[in-house]
C-alpha cells in the first residue's frame, strides 16, 4: 500500500498533508529525534514547528503535517499527524530565547538561530501551531516507510506527489529502539544527557568497570561504578561540567567523551573487588599516565 492510499482510507485528503522526514545535520540531535517524539514532546515540537522559507511556504497551505523520524538507514517511523492551526512570526532572538530551544542547544548542539540567521540573511521564521491530531494516532511507532531515494536532501514532500510504499505496520508501538545488550552499550556524552527512559533505567541498575575515550585525541580512561553510584550516575558526573572531574581530566572537555562498558559486576560485589577488576583493566588497556588518562 502507498502512503497516500492509507491517508485516503483514513478519510484524509493527501492534498491537505505535508509529509516530513525529519533529519538534523547535528548527529546527536538526529539520533535523539525518536526519543524526543516519544518521551519529550515539548522538545520535539520546538524542533519541528519552524523551518526555512521553502518549507514555510508549503506548511502555510496545508492542514496537516505527517511527521516521520529516522529509525534505520533509509527507514523512517511515524511520529504523528499534527493539525496546523496557525503560525506566528518569531525573530531569531525570540527563537533562541525559547527555553525548549535552549535545551536542544545544550543537549544536542542544535543551531543558534541568531548566528544562523546572520549567515543566511534571515531575520526570523514562522513558528507553526501544531496540534496532535486523532487520525492515525494508533499508527504512531508502528508505521514504517522507506524514504524515496530520488531526493536524499529533501525532507518535505507533498503527500499527493509522494511515491512511497509502506514497509510495514507492526503490531507493537516502538519509536525508541530497546536498550542494547551491555556489551553493545556505547554512548556519546551528547546522547547521555538525553537518554530514553528505558536506557537510562538500565544504566542506573548496572555497576561495573567502564571505559571512555576522548574523541579529540583518543586518550582513554578506565573507571568503576559500584554501590549506589551505578554507571548512569558515574557517567553523568563525568559530563556534568565544562571540565573533567579528576585532576587528570580537568583540562579536557567532557562533551568529547564516548562511554562503553568493559565488564559488568554483581551489585553485591564488595567495593575492593570491583576496584581490583578496575585496576586489572587499566593494566590490560594501558591507560595509566602517560599512556592514558588514569593517574593511578
């Protein structure tokens, strides 16, 4: 079935709908879009309710926006149908002042609108009032499409002109992928600040020995999390400020750290045994100064 046929079957006119395949050139934000759509709708709204002049021209003539977010290479999952109830012009200063956009900038390095506007010669944008619509709501997280290859750089389509077959409609809703097995748990600092609930919960349950690598020069640090200070708390402490939390890390920007788990340990394992495992990993990976970031 084609997407336009699905719209008609639901009593919707394709001519009323703009289909948006949401992407971002900020990698952390691009990866976070399914999470935002599922668990932080106010941030997702701030991301999708303003666009450049070409998309503005389309949205001012449409009744609905059908939003999709990337799930795998070339595949997108349905994030919702939104009624376009109006729009308001906002200056770039006003857009930057929105607390939601400040949060997108802080977490994911989203664009600074004042700087972007100066570069593009734009003083402001239309901010669209998007209201979640009832039609197709049961397909959120279930409907999957493959974006047409004919327009890799285009993310906005007119529904009546979109030649887009449906890949599948799953039984279960899933916008956010389930947490990986611990050996596959690799997290950049930018992703750590906005983890999906299921992934954050899993990390908060796990103790063990971990590694992070500073992506600027690939220097490595081995640490341990045990007791009440499980992996999530420990990793968040590393990225909480503008500098690392130990003497060997204080000159480094933690936003460049990439975390992984070397070995999980039992919650009942005494602290001295976890520290012994940590020391063993330091020797095995040769992370002691000057070859690595560990001081001892």
